[in-house]
């Protein structure tokens, strides 16, 4: 991979962007910047393809989360202006010089397009996710975000019934739920919190117990929103 995350990050930092703490993957880099409304984030995401990850393309978007980018918590669009292959938005990076040229173009064009996109879509995204965001904040009220995840999880396991504990593990380890590598414990804590306190936080919603999180949008959004806040509070990864 010839695109350098540190070099690109330095260029985007000039416009207020930062690499998300948990975005480093072999095929994706994510950079965020606080949007003007104070509630959403502008997003620039770089992805790679090909045997040697020589094909690079970028998305611009807006999100209500800063570490977890999933489903309708984010709206994004392929940045086709950068692509040599316009219909796909791809550019083949052949050497370090072409990588630098592409990075500079992204820092110039992507920043402008991301702001335009966020201006156009952030209000609708906030309306769409309003209930889920309010609920997530109430669930977070039951957690001490400064405590190590392992300690909070141990305490909550003791408080919850065996059935709730088993269900939390089932949901937390459901394929597609954990969006950040090596964060299974954190996700188990999130799900256990939601199951344990749902009747207090959202008594009018049908119980999440026994649900498929990939089919139940209400459940999935709450899991990811709470997880995102905990990830944002963490500076050391798994604790």
C-alpha cells in the first residue's frame, strides 16, 4: 500500500481532520472532522482494492458516530472526481509520486466535497437517528465511561440474571455486530447494558431479548451508538 496514512493524515489535519482511533485496517482509513452543527461528523474514507492494494478510492460522507460507521448512522458518496476510472472512482497508484499526487488531490477536493455533502445531508441524518441517539445517551447514563471496560462488565454480569447474561453474549458475538477488532468485551458490555436497562430507558419498545440485530434496526443502532461513545472515550484501546 503506497498511500501513507501519516502523510495523508498530516495533509487532512490542516483542515481539522483526524484519523479515527480504530480505523487502521489493511483496506480502509477513516478521517473525521466535527461538522458545524456540533452533532455530526464530516467523513473522508479511503479504501483499497487489488492484489497489492494498488487501486485506491475515496468516499466523503457525514456521520453521527466518530469511530463506528455502519448502516444509516452514516451517509456517504463515492468521490468520483479523483478517479482515473471515473465510473468506479478508482486510481491505480504505481509509485510514491503518484501516491503523493493522489493524497494532495484528496486533501484539496475531498475536504470541500465533504463539507458540501454534510451541509446537504446532516439535518436529515439527525432527524432519522434522533430517537436512537436519545436512547443511547440514556443507556450511557448507566455506565461510567472512565472505568475500565472489564470492571464495568464484571459488575454488570453479577447484577444481571443468567438469562440476560447469556443473551448479551449471543448478541454481542453475532456476526456483523462487532465493528471494531478486539473490542468484543466492550460490545458485550454495551449489549448487556441495553438488555438490563431497556425497561427503564424504553419501556414502550418491544423487548430486544431474542432479536436478530441484523434485522432489528432499533437494536443495532443503539448498540453501535453506545459502543461509539465508549470507543471515543477510550484512548488506549481494549482495557
